[in-house]
């Protein structure tokens, strides 16, 4: 068989019922943005030097095969829900995968409209269902009320939110549900995954796999959001029993650039609208995982037999224009004793909207002073997310949430 073009490929995966189980069924597919050969290149098995004393200058022997070492990146665009969330919300492929990677996914909301607006933080709904702790959106960009921004649901029964809108929503304004990816605060359990990396030539199965890193890029104005999950696998093997091309379908959503957004920063427990004028912004994560090494593996070259997840700690940083002499509002935040909750609407386009929420954050940057930012005087600040103040559920307790709507 001749070599096929390298751009053709697919990545399938499935949950494992036990770590590294021997199974070759895959029921889900990720719409990956990176070449499958980059994934395959992360599958390694070094040889171990077992040289012994010999009688001649260049005498030698064959080295031993060492243990498997699999680590690869899975890239995917963050393209929102792919369709309007004005009605029932169903789980889509990228949020589902990210939820498996770092904690959970809630897709239990049903969008509706405002029946009666009470205030900028409360409005009755004409129907639908919202979920405590999950994110939602209200209205459309530029309407002067919800502005299409993301909001964190406080009490779905009375429909109160944790961050105020620009003004009281009007009757018939749309309240959009959202898929909300979140980190777990109480559970350290990991559901391991298996992957099938397919090309028109070689194909590889990967077992006992889990997420060991997470990055989000493209968060600046005009850029396209993209997630990169680093996956560690315990064993792999080439295979020829799968079907190419695969019949497993996946989503094909077009992402929107980061525009028509907003940044809300306020003291935890306070809902009053407090917006920042941000010039550029980054989001990063420190993912802590603890592989369990053991002798009881199912393969002679497999050393990892399980994994425990630790913290998935978020950090958000941004720059703002410097203020007039004598005014240092970012320093006031830095020097204060209050924790902050932060809502970032990265895109408010219906069907491709993305939002990010820190429920409980502390300022960790050096003292904000002033710096050169592309020829302008600017100030930079950073916050680290911590477990939220409401312990009702893993969702309400989560340090961070990523909304797709």
C-alpha cells in the first residue's frame, strides 16, 4: 500500500470501566485541530541498555525493550454550543471531552425568555430550566441590558445570578442555557479513557489514558479560542482491525473570534456590576495528576496502573490602560483583603459564545505599577482561582467554569 496524505485522520475515544481494560470499542470522536501524526509521535518505547562485560572492543548485545511512554496533545477549537441555546441544551463533543478530562460537564439547562424583569440580578422566566452554579447568557450584544454576556446562576428557582447585568432585562429577552465544564473540588477520582488514533496508513490504540495538562489559547481580542489537553497513556499498540474511514461522527462547528465580550470583577458575594476595560488576557491551568505505578498491569511493558487527580488550578491575567496619576484601581484590588469572582465573556455570538468564570479568586501578581504595552502605558494583574464558597454541589463549589452557548 502506498503512503497516503498525512492530513487525513481521526481520533476516537471511550470511557474505560476499569483502568487500561482490554477493549477496542470507541463510541465518541473529537473534532481535533492538530494532525493525528502529532498524536502518534507521542507514543514511545525506548530500549534499555543491558550491556555486559565482553572480550572485544566493539562487542555488544541487543538492548531490552523498555516500558511504554505515551504523552500527546489533543487540540480542539472552542466553538460554543454550535447552535442556539434558546431551548433545550444537549452535550456536544468538545465540552464532553473536556469534562471527562478535568471534572464534569453540566448540560441540563433549557433556554427560555424573561417573563418579568425584577432587577439586574433577578428575573422570572417564561419557562425553561436553569441550573445552580451553571453559566447562562441573557439578551444580545449591545442591547444595554444582558448584552449577550455570561452570568453565573445563583438560585434557579427565583432566577438570581451572581453577576449583575447592565440593566434589568426586558420581557421576552432570551435567556440562553449553556454547557458548563467545571473542575471537581471533592472527588479525586479519574475515569480513564482509551483512544484510537486513525490515519489512512497506520492506526494505534491507546489505553489507560488520562488528562495531565490543559491549555487555552486565542483569548485575545480577534483571536480564535482553542483548547489543548495533554493526554498521558499507560500502553499502546498498532492495530488493523478498525474501520477506515471511521463511521463515528463528530461535531463540525465554526468558532467565532473573541469579540463583543466583557470582563466583570467584583468582591465575592457582591453582585453589583463592576466592569474592567481589558486590552489582552490569558488563561492558564496547573493540572495535578498522580499516576499510580504498579506491578499488576495487564501488559509486560505497562508501568502505570491507575491515576488520581489533584487540583486543576486556574490563573487569569490581563492588562489595562494606565490611569491618571493618583488613581490605581488595580493596586486597590491587589492591596485589599477581599476575594474576587470574575466573569469573562470571550464571545457573545449566539451558538458560538464562550465564557469563563472564577468563583473565588485571589490576586497573585506582583504589585501592579506600570509597564510598556505595545507603546502604551499599561498595568498588568493576575488572579488564581480557588474552590468556590457554595458547597451545595461539585458545580457550585468549583473554582472555575467554562461556558459553551
